[in-house]
C-alpha cells in the first residue's frame, strides 16, 4: 500500500546544513564599496569602515573617582589614624593649586585632577574633618579611588575595530575620543517583496481566500533595525514573468533582494526558477525546521535571499541566512547569536540530520530556566512568536528529548 506522508520534510534529496550555508554566504558575498564620513549623531547602526586608534588618552589625566581627600600614600600610618592639613580644593574641570607636599591633604571632588604627589583618595565618608585638619583611618590601598590617565583607552590604542556596528556604547567611545565624524560603510539598499496571489496589503479589502501580508512587516522591521534602507517592492503575484521582471529590475538598483514565499517545489513557486533562469542558485533547501525551503543565489550580480512564506519560517531564516548576507555585504563583524543553557520541560522526537527550533517560554527563576513549549506549533502561527520568549535549538544529532534534558535557548533578542 502506498504510504502518504504527513511530514512535509520527508521528501528525499540533499539538504544543506546551516553551518555550511553560513560558510558559503561569507565565502560568496563580498562587501560593497563606498566609505563616507558622517557626524557622530548620524552614525548609530552604521558599520565602522576603519580601525579607530585613540588620538588622546582617556582619561587624559589622573583624577579622583569619588568626593573626598587626595593624599600621599606614604604619609599614611598603616596601623592607626593619620591627621593631615587640608590645603586645596579641587573641583572637576579645575587645576590643582600646587603639588601636594608631605603632611598635606587636598579636598577633591569626583573627576577633579589629582595634584602631583597625591596617589590615593580617601572617600569623604571615611574621613573626619575638623577645621582645616582631616583624620583618615588606616587600611586604604595605594591608588584607591583614583583613575589613572589612559586606563580606559591609552593614547594610540585600538579603540574600535573596522567592521564594528555602532551602537550607543560605541558612539560613547568615539565621542570620548573627541571624534566628531566617523568613517562608515555606505548604507545598504535592500529590495524587499512578498510573493503570492493570495497575499494582500493591510488596509485593502480582503477577498474570501486571501490573507494579509505579515512577512513584509516582520522583515522590514528586522531590516530597519539593522540600519539598512528598505526598497519596498510590495506584493508580486505568482506569475513567473512578472516576478522575473521585478527581480531583474531590483538587481539593477539594490545591493540585496529579499523575497518571501514561492521557494517550495510547487508549480506556483517561481522564485527558485527565476534565480536559476536569471542568475545562479547556491542552495534552496536547508536542513532546518521550520524553514527548510530557503533559497540563496544571485540575480545578475546581486545576491538574493528567498525566504519561505510561512511567517515563523521567514523570521527564523532571515536571522540565519539573510542577516549574515547583510553582514557580509556591509563588511560588518558577523553577529553570533548567543545560546544559553536551559532545561526543556517537554518531550520531543526528531530525525537526525536537521536542526530544529522550538518556540518556547522561559519559566522558573531558581537554577537553569525551564523552557515551556508553545502549544501551537505551525510555522504559520504568528501568535506563537508574540507569546513566547525564544527558541530551543535542537542539534542535528538529537533524536529524542526527555523532559529535564539540558538544551540551548536562543532569545529572540539574539536573532532579530
Ligand atoms: P509559500 O512558501 O509561498 O508556499 O507560502 C507558504 C505559506 O505562507 C502559505 O500558506 C502562504 O499563504 C503563506 N504566506 C506566504 N506569504 C506570506 C506573507 N507575506 N504573509 C503571511 N503569510 C504568507
Ligand atoms: Mg506562495
């Protein structure tokens, strides 16, 4: 008797592993040219184009980390209190009046420059002030509560490497170095389109057999977070000629094309055929679930990521395939999603040879977090994304999971 399959992954043929796909991406996709200098306030999310070596030391001078009294360590009695005469008052931004000589202390505030000779600061809470005398308890270490010139960034040190994506903290580093402008890679322009006769634009009337386009909003959201320009090409019907024309035009004007839907083996799946006819196809099936049908290739010389139609699969494969392509194109240091150890509180069975991702919520606070599997698992189930915290990653080798087993957890914040 013929066996009908209820597993859409059961069809034969070779599937490419996700690690091999990633390697292929970084081998085949090269950074685009074009470097520009932008003001620091415009640099958020851009990719640094050159190494930044510190043109000044930060901090630029030895200074106090607290409000208190700057003293000479060698003046302090290690066994009992020491009383010193207070001579100066050094606020942040001002010069000390003079070097500190033996037997003297200087009142100093956070960020104030240490006077020459002083090598330790006593917090005001640990001192007793009486007129111009200050008494200090024993037990402090040399250099305590001070910041040494250059201890954060020595003059000439490598502060940030080319390829770093500039987040708020990186902007802080550049600003602290006094740099008003920064060399960054040209912003990528990425064409984004959805495919499908059934797919409609939100806001438009919906036919009885139609669905609204969720993918373009998920994908545009992730693209915008990555700091690229999105060329929104809307929805393209399941028509080979229209799709091929749209892709060929997009290839002329953009750095990367991202599509969703139409990459399976059905007769209405035209993306793969268009790549094969108008460019070259590198792979179209990955050994992952959800998201097996995902194509990578190029139209003309422009790379293309053909993501699956199901929204959960589209989101996951964006993170695993499209994002590395964007990093390769923009010369950005590749992001490696961090995995955290956690405990599965569900059983699971799978085949070897493919990596599977299970949508889960985090539970429990003591010890390793527990992962609860979401009760609906279809790759089209949008609420499975909004109601969970991330993905349990089950390796290619895993075949069976018992509740209580340790698994890797990937929070969505690491992916998108
Ligand atoms: P496909 O890969 O084109 O066969 O699509 C797989 C499933 O995803 C089908 O049920 C489609 O209707 C659905 N789908 C395709 N594109 C979208 C989209 N842009 N938004 C939401 N669902 C989609
Ligand atoms: Mg389709």
